[in-house]
C-alpha cells in the first residue's frame, strides 16, 4: 500500500484521525517489539526515543517521513515519545480529553504559554492552540487492540473546535457519536492532538502496547525549544545503523 496519498491529509483535516493498516510488515513489527522488550513490563515510559536508542533505530523512518510528507509536514520532527502498555496489572481508565501540553527545554514566561508542570525531569506547558493544531500524533500498535482490551475511542471532527472547556468536553462526549479505533498489530493511527479521545478499562486485559509519537514542524518562540527534538536531530544519521 502506498502511504503517499493525498486522501490521508484530507481525512485527517476533516475527521481528525485516520488508521492505516499494515504500516509495519512482519519483520519491522518484530524488530520494534524486540527493541521495546526492556520496558515491556512497564505501563508508561516517557522519552523512549531519547532513553532507548534501540527503539529509535528499530523504527522505519523512511515510512514515517513518507507519512509526514503526505500530510504536508515534511520538516516535522518527533517532539515527544511515550510507550504505553495497558495490561492486567496496569488497567486504567482515560476520560474524554484533548492532548493540550507539549514538552519543552525550560520554563519561561511567555504570552499564551500556561499551566506549567515538571514531570520526569521535563517541563510541560500548555501552548497556544495554533501550536497544537500544527502537530500530529502517530500511535503504532504493537498488539491487536479492540474494544475488549481498551482500544482508543475518538469523536470525529472534534478537533475543529479548538481548545475546549471541561463543560464542553462533557457535553460533546455525552451527545456525539464516537468511534472505537480497533487496530491490528503493525497498524498506525494518525491523530490530531485536539481530537477528543478516551479509553475504557480493558474488559479482557491482554497486553496493549502502543508506541506514541508526536511530531511538529513548528519553531517555538525563544528561548523555548522542543525537549526531545534536539536529540532526534543529533541521531538522524544513525537511524538506519
């Protein structure tokens, strides 16, 4: 299947998400699973590309860059990376929400940047909506996922409303139709950060491993920089080693 397809960009713009089946072939999936093995017993690991270079090297960056090209994000870099594993020991509920924060190199007072937090040695901040609207999230499924083991739920088109208040999120989630993003291992979900999404506790708690990558081509206002982008720039030449 060719991923250089303009329909991807159109669907992403209108719906806020698109699932591409068989993004990884069997050997690529096995390589990525093997690279994630050292953290497979953990349920949430941040900065995985930075802290686990084998995961970075296991990814097919040519395919990822082709996707970014297809959605007009040719210059984008990975700016956040997280490994999730929802399973019998770690089976949590995620209520309806938008992804509203980014990871940056330092805390500074800038107009439009608020709600600063510091987690796992990284500064997080809520930026202006325009920064979030220009980002793309890619979630690579390492296992089959369905409603039984807590596939992501999304509300199509909800990203078009910008940042939403809690009362608006509650109202939309109670009245709008949602889609369950069932995926097979090796599939990839492309998603806009402001798309409303949630996940239930798994009813059948098998492993549900996901590599979550966020991309942006935007430059942040100085002195802010993306916390993980500098690492990626330094290692691009090693991605096919």
